[in-house]
């Protein structure tokens, strides 16, 4: 199996889907000739031409709107937001139109669009280039939000998103793009949207998280294993709708649960995870459910020291895990 | 007067022990504070250990050649300072000890003993367990879900009103809980009948330790460039027979590569660095380690001041060091002081590899096989001698930009090596 980076898995999923289905096309800022600012669409312009790899104006509302319209007429657009932070002008299109059209038209219309956007910090991007925006969309029935943590999951889930008949927001952690590498099968495979994945089996504490934080947790878990602390790690993969069954099972397994997100703590998706655990697992809980998240400040700071303060990292995860294990 | 201990100091990040190469004092010698008392060799540095006190050496606790762990006793010294002044260190020790015993006995703080989590309470009720008789291993003596699970598993449940004997045996089981997972984690691989067990000793052990340390400490990053060495190959093939006849040893391709790397490092001294915790040390001397394999062993002898040597001089060093390695005559001096490693992976036929950095250096360059390949030049195919150079870098010290520039420079030097503008002497 070839080893790919996280971003190479994005590119290969796009390429394979465009080959497989000529209704699939890509649009976004600089996705064409340049191949994307992160080079996620590298080579697609040369291979599929300007009719299927569209460079758009700097107008996210139009990128989403054009995509939604094309999708309603049977195309399968993959729209790229250059940074997740830039998605805000497109929110009305995504929430008011894409998420609701199937319901509103009583199944006459649907919107098979995938909107990709790089999110997350740790790259000295400061505000506008570091935010986690998933919570904005995570209470809109009709939308699905996928946030994979490994190259393998990226390819399988991006393919599943493109083939899904309803709108999917696909958030990719930009620091993971070249940081994370892993084995990715060359053949065609899809992974189910809405299913969490156990990334590590353990019996002492349960970590539930998603995206880059999965790796921080795995790193910390390896370290703590030497001290005899055995962590169970559940990767949500899809953060809306949540895989309730998997969350309940993982929480019950150890009764000590740590939830991690890079997003601002209050109102983040892990608050919802905590509520699911509270509703279903009271008599299996052995400790208060803990949350590790970014502080409630408006944006990722630019100063490296402050960015470090804001970001979740393996040390913070390790500390939180150890405290919970010792409780 | 007071008798003090001098212990092995911490001689560098990740150094855990030191070997006393020479004692500079003997019992009865008077020393001043900060005077050197011994030369100590570690796998990283050779250093003099200064005296922590002014006084008279009383007793050496180790002989030359002995290896002592950091913080362990080296020698006793009778100080001229008053006994009271030295007491704080004793106090510190005893305080440390107290703290340690505190940690070892979690039972001391029992404030959480009667705080039961929903899981613990439910399980105790379902199994009719008297929680008063269960020992807690959680913080503040709290009974954890795992403690209860352990009790249920043991089948020896203290019911309300159970006897004292019961209670005693219960306590024992509960006490054992914390150590159980540790033992499981440390379980080594088992061998099956017919498998061969090879004891890990000597050089193999050192290789294993160095590799593990390098991979654990150093965040590796990798980069590869391909270089057209057609001219270099022609040049070398033209002169190699004459060279061998005249000099008595072979002119290898590797010598050209080592020379080019040394020259490029001179222009990019950042490559010649070491991570030292709170700082980066940029080395002045360019001493290139080269990897030499012998049966089951791997040595990395050093070509010292490679930038000052001609291609011939480097070829001679490579020849000498390789001969020494093969006949087991390499000395500690031959292996010391390397600042950057050049690895001739091409000699194994490899065309791409990701080297493990030779700790504590900041980078290693793999010289891969020279392969004749079709290459497009001016829109036409040409058969060219191509070689990949694969760099592994310590990403704490180096970034992609500087390494890219460095590799581009090495490439430039190699591609312009030919009979017209290069001299092997």
C-alpha cells in the first residue's frame, strides 16, 4: 500500500471520482491553473481541463451558490473554500438553501454538493487562517459535516461525500496536510459517513475527539501506556450527525471520558457529545466528563507563544489524560 | 569540616551516564571549587568534571574506566566549609525522600474515600459489596470503577457485615491493582520453538539505542533531489585506472560526493549544527561521518575537516577508515566529533531511502545508486547518469528552505564536476 500525505489523499480522491463520474467537477479560488493554495487540486486542471476545474472570483457566496445550482441540476460539484474562515459569506447559501431544499421541496430536489475547506491552527495563520468553524453548521439538519483524521479516512470519506446525494461539508485540517502520512489503498473504497472509528483500544480512560487532535491523543496515549495508563480513543470522523451509538459505547467502556476539540470550548461540538453521554451513561460514569478545548477568545492569536496557549497539543492532552486516569 | 559527595553531573541533554576516562586527582589532593577533578567520557561529549567544593579529596568511589549514572557518587571530599553550611543539601535530600514516600503511599490522603461515582455505587449495589471494606486507588483514596471491577473479578466480595479476615484479603487484592497494567505493558515478545534467539550486545546494542534515541528525540523530515552526474562519471572513469596505479587505492564516486557536501556545508553552516535544548550549536569544523558496514555491525567513522581536503585526500580517508573498520582497528578517536553524516546507500543498490539521523547531528545525506536513465534535455531524450540524494533533517534545527538551498548547491557542484573545471588533487 503506498504511503500518502493527508493532502495527497484529498487529491487522489478527487482525481479518482472525476475519472469515475464525469458529473463531478471542482470549483474554487485558484483551484485550476495554480492547483489550489495548498495544492489539493494539483494536476486536475491539466488532466480534466478548464470545464471541470473552475477558477472562480473571490466570492464564496457565488462558489457555494453556483455549486448548489449545478448540483440541483444533477451535477456533483466539489466546491473549495480556500480557508474555512472564508466560508462566512457562503453561510446563507449553505444553510438556507443547500441544507433545506430536500425538505422544502418534499424530496423533489436534492443538492449533492461537497464543500471542502481547510480549517485549524498551528500554522502561524492567526485569524482568518486558523479557525475551526464546524460548530456554526453543526445544528443544521440536512447538512453533514465530515472531519477526517488520517489519509486513509480522507480518501474513503471524501469519495463517500462526493457520492452522497445531500450536501456534505468536508473540513480538512491544514496542519495535517503535510504532517500526517499513512497507508492509503490505491483501489476504490468508501467509508461510511456518520460512523465513528476506534483508533485505539483501551480500558482506563476514553478519549473522544476528531481531526488533528486524534493524533495528539494517540501520541499522548503511547506515552501514558508506559505508565500503565491504557487509553481508549474514539475518532468521531463525522461530527454532524454524531454517531451516538459509538459515543455511548466508548463512554461506557471506561466510565472516564475526556472530550477534545481545537475549537473554542463553549458551544463546541464536544458539548453535544457530553450531553449524549449525560443522557445515556450516568450509571456507568466514574468521573465527571472532562473537556479539553481552545479558550473562549475570538480568534487564534498570531504571536507564537499565544498560539501555543490557544492550541491543543500532545502535552496538554497528556496532562488532561493523566489527571483523569488518576481521579 | 564536613564530608561531602561529588556526584556525576548532567553533561548534556539525554546523557544518562558517563565513563571516567582519567582521574585528575587522587585521595589527599587539595582542590579548589571548580577545579577539574576528572575527565569524563559520554556517548555525546568528553568533559572535565569540576569540583563542587573546596577541600581535600578523601576517597574515589570509582576507578578509571568505570561508568557512573548521572547523579551517582563519584568521590568524597572533605570540605573546609563549616558543617552547617553543607546541611541544606542534606535537608533537600531528606525532603525529597519524604515527598517520595508521600507519593508511594496514596493511602495517606483519604478525603475522597467516601465519594462514590454513579458507576461505583451501582456496581456495589448490584453485587452487594460493602464499600467501606474496599481500598481505593484513585485520587484521595477514591474507589474507582476499576477497583470495583477488580473486586468482582476476584470473586471475593466483602458483603456488609463481613468478617475481618475477609476484609484483610480484600485489601491485598486492591493493593495490587496499580501494578497490574504496568506488568502487562512491559511483557516482551515470546519466541516459539525453532526460533533463534540472538542476544543483543555490544555494537548491536549501541546501534539499537542510538537509533531509538534519534527517532524518539529528533523530529525527522525528508527531502530528495536528483542529480545528473554524467560528467562526473565520465571524468572519474577516465582517470580511475591511472589513479589506482599511481596512488595505490581506488578513486570512488563517494569521494566526489563527500567533497561536494563538505563544500556546500561551508556555504550553509546551518547544516553543521546540533540541537542543544535551549539553543542550537553551529559547529565550526566540518567533520563528516561516513557509515561503514561490517557483517552485523555498523560504524560511523569521521573524515575530519573534510572541507580542507582534496578529493584525493578524502578518497584516502575513506579507504583508510573502511580498512580499519573491516579489520576492527577503528579507535574511539576515529569515530569522534562528526558534525554531519554522508551515507553511501547506493553501494547497496538503493535508489531512495530515508536515513535515521546520527544523533546529535542535525542531518544525514543518503547518496543513492547512480543509475543510467532516459532524461529529457531540450525536448529530446538522452541517456544520463542520474543519482538521488536523500536528506533527513532535524526539523527543530533546520527547515525546508535552507535544506532545499543546501541540496541545490550540492547538486550544482556535482553537475559541474568534470575534467575541465575539477581537480582531484
